[in-house]
C-alpha cells in the first residue's frame, strides 16, 4: 500500500459541516416525508491534501461533491454549511443573487471539477484546443491567441503527448486516458485551489488508471492543490490519498488517515469492504491444480434505499456485528480515543464506555 505523505496542518481550504440534501418524497416515500440522500455529512480538506470520499454507488458521495459547487438537482433541498477558506463565507447562507455570483467565481475558478466520463463531458464538435482555451478565457482576460498558448502549456503540464498537435484534434481522436488528461487541463485553467475528481479513473484500464493517479499526485505536489477524490475503489484510496471519508446510506460512517484505516478499520462496513478486496496471497493459495476455488467475501444484502432507511444504523441489516441498539437507534460519529484527531466511526462498538 502506498500512501501520500500527509501535509503539514493548515487552516482548512474546504469545510463541509452537517451537509444535508433531500428530495420531495412523492410515491417513493411511504410516509410522504422528504427523501434524505445526504444526511449530516461533515469533513474538511487542507491545502496540499488528497482526501478520498469512498463508498458504494448510491452512498451519496457524488451528490455531496455536486452540492459543494451548487450543482445538485433543481428539486433538491440543500442545507448545512459549506465554506471555502479563500472566501470566508458560508455558501449556503448567502442570498440567492449573491450565491449565483459567488458560484460563478467558484466553479472552474477556485474549484476545478474533473468528471467521471470525459467522452460525454467534452463537446465532440469542437477541437481540444478550442475547449481548453475557452475554459481559460472564462476566468482570465486573455486574447484568443494567448489563451491558445496557455491551452498548449496546460496540455503539456498534464503530460499529453505532442500538446501542440493535439490542440487541433477532436475528442474522438483521443484515447480515454488522453481525454481525461484534457479534462484535468480544463480543471486547471483558472489556477484553482481545489480539485473535485468524481471517479476520474473508472472507465480506464489499469495501466492508464495508474498514470492518471500519478498525475493527480504530481499536481498536488507541484501546485499545492487540495483534491477531493470520489471513488468506490479502496485501491485508489490506498494509492494516493492522505485521508479517507467512508460513506454509507448518505452519511459518513468512518473517517481516518489512510494508513490507520487500512491497518485497523473501525466500522464493520469498512472492514467488510476491505475484506472483499482481492489479495495476491489469497489467489496464490488456491492456484494449484485441483485446489478449491476461493471466493472473495461479499457483504450480504443491498445498500439501503434512501426512501426507506432503517430507524437505527443504516448498515445494521447487513452487519454481522449488529446487536440490540443498532436496529433502534442511529449511532453518532464517535471519536476514537488515542487515534488521530480525524479518526471517527459511526458505530456503537466505538461508543465511549464500550458496548452497552
């Protein structure tokens, strides 16, 4: 397991506190109450830090990231507090006219977004050079010629081969990894402090995934960026993240420095996810002729439907360690004694005073 060196403590660049995102209940909710898709999510990121927001599909991680940029669906109700250190204002408390102006400055400016599927995020009818140059001009008062020169410099920074020639290419002429490098170049166009990367390696083969992760790590080191990396893959988290924030059922169930998380996961969900990862020694033990095939452990059941969340712990119906309180009461996010300040777990097993 490789983990990036933890940055020196600084004031948070991004603070998310008690973020909640809900939707009208309608026919999906038996009670008619709003459907809570994100439930009281809190975390912070400092400059130069890479934080992995990790969980299964439907856990609320992408909706959390979109809400930071004001990109949640129109019918979503968003509450809580979101502060960008350079602004010093709670975005969610701003009046609507002020919020729209601030978000225009934030999106692609202070915060760059890298989307999951670059093939759909890039416009197929415009060249790569035009699209990167337009991203530059959206935030910087440059001429078209100067913006094109800057686009070439950005493509060179993200290690796209032959950047000058690629300026005239269309997205379909590039490979998946090359398109993702173009997306990263566009995200860097305004010199952001923070990158939000939503599953940036999902559609890529393993070799290209490693290259993109190495690029993000290098950009962090060279530019002092903070990165919020949204993923379902603990291998990605182990590769480049300093901390991990694990989500399940729309809420944070564990937060920890990466090395501590892998060494001693505190929440049963995290332990179950890590147990399901393939390991070389497990594969080798069943590789001999006639050896029984060993299946990876699987978490029973399905992730919860946000419209029908259980009364207690969201993971309790799938948890092998659940006991009486888990079905009736929602646990708090408990700090773990003797661990790092950011080490927390939403589990009664971690409640101060022990199980009771």
